[in-house]
C-alpha cells in the first residue's frame, strides 16, 4: 500500500511552511490535486485513500520546486484569470488579478454589437483576448499577438483548451510587424511597463522566475505604450478604442502619450486597490 493522501499532504504543508510560503496549506493541496488531476471536490472525497509511490515521488519533487520559490503556477501549469484556469508555462507571464479590470472595462463598452473584432497585443498566455471571447459571443475575431514564441505556443494551447479556434487566432509579431492589414474595433494591451532602472528592485520571486521580456520597457517603462499607440492608428476603425493596462503612477503619462498622438475621449479607471490601472482612448480619424 502507498502513502496516505493525508500524510503526503501533511508533508507538503510542513515543507512549504518551513520555506515561509504564506498559503502553505492551500498550495500543498493545489499541487497534489493538480498532480492527481482531480477537482477540489474529487480530491476532498479521496482524502482517506492512498497515493502510489510514483505519485508521491513526483509530489515531493514539486514541493521541493516550490520551496525553491518557483511560482505555484509554473508547477501546476495553471494560472487563474477571471475565474478560469489558463494553461501557463515557464517563460510566459502568469496572469494577474489586476489585469481583470481591463477585461471588465472592455466588456462594459459593448452596446449590443454582434460582430466585434479585437487585437490583444502583447498577449502572453492569451488571458485577455480569450476571456473577452469567452465572456461575450459578439467577439467574432480576436487576434492574440506576442513577440515571444513561448507566449505564442502558450496562447495557442489556451485557444484549444477553451475551444475558441473559430474566433481566436495567434500571431507571432513584434508590435504590428506581422499583424494583417485589417481594422479592429478594439485594441487592448497589457504591455511590459517596468522602468529598466527599477527592475532590480522588483519582487525577487517575479524577477527570478518570470520573463524580463514581459516586464521591462525602455524609455522609463513607456516605450511599449508609445509604439503601440502609434502603430494602432493604422489598425483601428474610426471610433475604435485602445485600452492599456498601466503601472503605478503611469496613467497621466500614458494619457499624455495618447493625447499627443491624437486619441480623444480619454478615460482612466482604478483597479480594486484604487490604483489608476486602465487608460482608454478613442481613435476618431
Ligand atoms: C506584461 S506581459 C502581458 C501578458 C498577458 N497579456 C497578461 O496580461 O498576462 C507582456 C507581454 O508582451 C510581450 N512583448 C514584449 N515586447 C513585445 C513586442 N515588442 N511586441 C509584442 N509583444 C511583446 C511579452 O512577450 C509578454 O508576453
């Protein structure tokens, strides 16, 4: 007979607690649940059962990775966004809760349209564009574009997982270089926006494990906003909207970038922590 699930779990909890992982109980459970490919409900019902030696060894290895600070999402290969489990692989940014506000604001602008096209530039795992398509059928064409091959493959996998092949496509593209010559109703982006000079100061766990390409932008963190806002002019329909997620203290700077380029009806929205997180502009020309 193998080890009991309870005992394995206890071992995991203790190891994670010792490594100062704050949510050690939940994380140990999530790792084991994910390894055994069980839902939380199924897992709960089998707590008195035992696990095989192979699974126990695999569990210990995964717990070890977490005690070495590898983010949980890279261990389970699942990152939650808008209450859905997205596939996420190492080399691709883990979806963040603060990005959900951008999705929410895009969804709120819809007024019963039935054929909306959207470009999610710097798409990473694809969490923004895919969530839009899942939340509203009016998104008939969603293009996810990213310069990273790993992100490209990851978002392709998520398109398959969520069965969205008919409405979502992935494109490998540096900014707009490979984007087909079509006009979109909406362009949204959560680009890299950390100032290179501040990169050494960010959370160690993020810096050590998440891709720098997804985090840092030149020109004091503003280059991607400038390039995307400039490029988007040729890809937005008249009255098309550009949505950006922005970092701490960037909203006014990004608003000015958009105004200088010629966007109008500028709006700024707070996230749940009252940080100005989303900047929206309309392209009227
Ligand atoms: C902050 S991450 C956002 C990922 C995803 N949209 C999300 O919200 O989780 C930024 C993404 O931009 C991509 N990226 C960086 N520079 C780029 C460029 N010049 N053109 C296209 N994508 C770029 C990175 O590979 C990364 O996936």
